């Protein structure tokens, strides 16, 4: 994956009106964002339930945006093929949820898609060292996964800084994504720390000037 200088914004439909996901996708398209973040929760890895591959499939024909699927499920390897078939472009799963991460990162690549690994606030980024060569994205959770609308935990941005150094040292160019509590103010700090991808849920859907917001965040 190319190293990108421009920040990518990935609005999360977790904060959309669940009765109108199609409308949410058009709002995201109109805003100028090119990725759409989809939070899949199983009620076990995280204390919340959302949706699965059928929603990804239903939305696939509505947009050309990159589908950035974030699996917050135990044993995510079980669902990779299903999400790829449904139209996911990027599949990110949690380090904490899968012992054999390398195997499933490779499987995602073999299916022609981009692969990401996510870590929760309590997980140090040092555990990722050996799998960095196998990822396109490292997703740093900046809240405890499970719900939108939480406040960003500032200490998590230190992990972004550490990962930037680890990436440099290893001569790699995966993207670093931050997820949770991102708004215009926290985005500035996240970008300063080195984040290349900003996942944004409630602050996006609450904003009436979505295009302006995306323009400023991508700047
Ligand atoms: C939280 C999810 C996030 C969520 C972010 O578990 O992974 O993607 O949508 O929502 P905000 O931006 O409201 O924190
Ligand atoms: Zn997410």
C-alpha cells in the first residue's frame, strides 16, 4: 500500500440512523469522504450488537466508496470470506480476538483485499511488532470498543507516535488509523501524533456541514 500524505477520513455508520443506512451512505458520498467505516459487533468481544455481512452486501451497489470493515467479534477468521463476498475492501480485526492473526491477515490478502489489525486501549502496540509486515492498516482504538459517542483517551495517541517510529524502523508503510472520539479538535492531535486515517462517527453525523468537515479533516 502506498504511503499517503493526505489524511483519509472514514465516517462510521455506527452513528447513522439505523432505519436508513442507504441514506447514510449517500450523505457520506456527498461529503466527499472516500471510505465508509462499518463496525461489526458480536455482543461477545464487545458488549454491543450491530450488523453483519448482509448489510455490507445490501449497501455495496449504492456506492463506489471503499468499505472499511472493522470486526469487533471473537474468532474473526470465521467471517472473512463472507465479508469479502459481501463487498468489503478492507477488513480489520482485533489482535485480542485472534491468536492466529498472521494466518487471517494472509487470507484477506489472498482474497485480494487490504488487511488491518486493531488494538484496544489496554493493549500495547509492541505486540504488533512481528505482524507489522503483514498489515496495510494498524487501527488504534482511542476509546474502548463497543459504542460510539465516547471521549477519546488522550494516552492512546502515544501509541500512534510509537507506531510511527516502529514503522519507520521497519521500513514499512502501512497506514495508522485512529478510531473513537474523533472530532475536529481531537483530530488535530491525532494527526500531529501521526495518524493517517481518521474514523469518525458521531461528530460526522451530528455535523450539518459534512463537506466542510471532511475538507478540513483531510487538510
Ligand atoms: C467504536 C467503533 C467506532 C465508532 C466511533 O467501538 O469502533 O468506529 O463508530 O464512533 P465515535 O466517532 O462516535 O467515537
Ligand atoms: Zn470502528
